[in-house]
C-alpha cells in the first residue's frame, strides 16, 4: 500500500490535545458487505447499514479492491452520467484512467486523487489503462460521493487532478503515524482539494502500537474507515478492523490506535478519516443522480436522455471486458 510515503521525523507534527478538548465517542461500528461495481471489479460498500443522517454530507463510498489481478482481468466502468454531487476517486495502488464529456481526464495512480464535480451533469468513464490490463497487478482505491447543497446542484462541471505529491503531509505528535491531508483542514494544515461542501478527507498510516490523535472541526460529522489492518477507535478503545466504519459522536478530537501485532502482509493500520458539514436538505438518490426531489430526478433522466450532459468524445476511452 504505497500511496505517498515519507519520513515522519521531518514532517510537521499534529498538536497534542488541550486540556479542554474531548475525544469523540464511538456511536456505531458497521462492517461493509462485499459486492461488484462497473464491469465487475470487487468493492466493499463502506456505508451500507449506516443512517444517511450520520453520513451527511456524504452519500456513498466504495473501497475498490484490494485485489491482485491476473493479466487480462482488470476491469472498470463504462461511460455513465452523474448529476448533483461530486465523485472523489483516490488510488492507493494501481492505475485508473478517467475521461469525461467536459474535457477532464488523466491517469490516476499511486496516491493520486481525481475530484470531479458533476454539478449540472456530466458523462465519464473510469477504466484501467491498456498496459495494466495486459500486465495485471495490484489494484486498490476508494470512490466517495460528496453531496452538493441545493444552491450548487447545477454548478458547472469541474475536474481536479490532485497528484500524490500535492497532498499535505503531517506526523502524529509521537511520529508513529503519517497523515496525508487530501482536502479540508487538520489543525493548521490544509489539503489541496477544492470542495463546494466543507469537508475533511485524510489517509493515515499508523505503525503497530502507535496512536493517532487529530483535531476535528466540531461542526463536522466524523467517520473512521479501516482500509487495512486492526486497531481501536475512540476514548474507550473499540476494536475495529479492515472493512469497518466507525461513526463518531460530538467532540474535538479523533483518536485511532493500531494493534501492536498486525498481519505480515499488512504491516500497519491504514485509516481513512472523513467528515463534513451536514447539508440537512432532502436527498433523493437514484442510480447516478443525487437531487433534492423526485421531480428533479425525473428531470435528470430526461436531460441525460436528450443529450444535455454532453457527448462522448471521438477519442473516447473504452471499458475493458474480460473474455471479450
């Protein structure tokens, strides 16, 4: 799990908690079921079974992989539409090619993030590049859907390519954890991702036996998702492991600790820290559209069918379908 690595000794340290600050307690821990997305790549449905009110402003999240593909096996998605939210694709291992109907696109690789604002409507595709299909290899990433408030539902589509080297790197106060801030703020540090909805998104690697204690905006909700490894979360130390999501209650800090013993092929605890300012508006979500009413969903389908989301470009990427 390379993402972006660094020597934590030389990085800025996250400030220790002040006496008046409180740790956020654990409200629930759920285990995401496994399924398949697109042309058949395996995912963990990270938000399954969690109340939408606890997730707001987030709508959906898949952990893609972790899977070691044989040559010819890698798969992605076909061209498809979106409206009313933002898709965030974070690649930890492997490569994914993106292209959309508004000119955005590129290769997402180890530690990079593709941030696409669908807004008023867009068509896009995410698929493994030809060389990865030919060679096979490790594939592991995340896709997150961030809701847009009503005032931004029809914002102009936008694409942000955030390279792994662009993220803001921090160290825990004892140097035992590396934190990559992709968007939002942790303490005085700000990530490079530009968002319509105020959120914080960070990927932390916590060494065996180490503990991470980070400040968190009191106005935000707080979610801890375990990408790999085993540990504990919250002030009471609730056990948590790969594929599980913790929803935290109110407070000033998020605390996560790695078990001293980890599997040999998973040498550290890998954690996604996620939170945002709840929008608290009606959510009507169907397929690739996230709107505020049923009539807006119908309008989205009609606009897509009439070609208002743009056209697939002449040099369009094509999905790989194993065996075809």
